[in-house]
């Protein structure tokens, strides 16, 4: 099983640089506008993973440090989603949506006893849930604000017909914002046929049977769907209620 572990050597460095170069060149040639961002994101990932790998051993040994690490993860996810949604300080509500998606799902998984109450189990699962909730929150928030801005005339028409502001806003952007759930829905539908996600591969490489790895992956996939559904719903409601807005408040 050790043969399946990726070696840390010069070959790995060359391959990673090659992959980053491919992504950046394609973005530049296709004028996608993400060439510099791709390089920066890859460099940042290297630094962050190196730092996490250094401290994770100590974090996993302590319940308090595990809890603190979760807070750091949630904070980073909230800030990232905030910046993707809006420049206004109201984007800080993104952290609330992400936390709302994480809390019940992680609580149910841990409370059921399916996953042991230890840092080595909590951190990976929480990381997957937080990361996916963050992406869905960002997409839902941006789509909601974009639709409300682009179709503001329809929003005003709904108000003229007697709709309350929240209801009028939801009528305008809810279908588009709900599309944030599509990637995870497609991944869940095609798991085992198109992809073998990280949880399955990780548990399998850890020595579990294929059936045990499949059970772990199923738990993660369904948990992600639940966390994202909660996060997206809350973000949509926050935009509809005017809690999250586009641009600086006066």
C-alpha cells in the first residue's frame, strides 16, 4: 500500500510546475483572465499545505486545538466567500451561511458514532464539508446579486404588483442562485461511474475494503449535499432580505 503514496521529490515538483504552466498558458491564450490567479493560487496552496502539514500533527493530538483549527477553517472560508460575493462588509454573512451548513451535518455524523470523535477523523470531514459549503455559498451569493442587478426592472415590476421585497427578490434570482447545487448533484449522480472522489481513494489507501471505502464516500457525498443545501438556502434568504448587498453601503 505504501507504493500508492506519491513521493515527495524533484519529479513531483516538475510535474506540478508543468500542470500550473498548462493551466496558466491555456488561460492566457484563451483570454480567460485567470493566468496570474492560477499561478498565485498554486503557490499559495504549496505554502499553506506545507504550513498545515507542519502543525497538523500537534493539532490532531488536542481537542482544543482541533476546535481552534475548525474555527480557522471556517474563518478562512467565510472571508474567501465574502470576497467572491461582494466588496461590501455585508458579505461577512457568508461565514454564517457556511457555518449553518456545517453544524447540523457534522453534528449528525459525529453524534451518530459513525465517525470517531478524534481530530484525525473530524478535521478531514469538516474540511470537505466547509470547502464545499464555501463554494456553493459563493456561487449562490454571486448569482443572486447578479440576477437582482441585471433584472432589477422585473424586481420593481413585482413590487408594483404588490409583492413584498423579499418575495419579489426571490422570484427574480432563486432559480439562478439554486444552480450552485448542480456540481455536487452531478458528482453524486456519477460517483463510481465517472469519478472516484478523494474520500473513497483515501480510505481505500488507508487499508479499508472497497465496500468500507464506498460507505465512507457515500456519507461524505450526501453530507456535502445537505451542507450545501442549507448554506445556499440561507445565502439566498440573506440576499432577499437585503442583508447581503452589492457595492458599498452609504
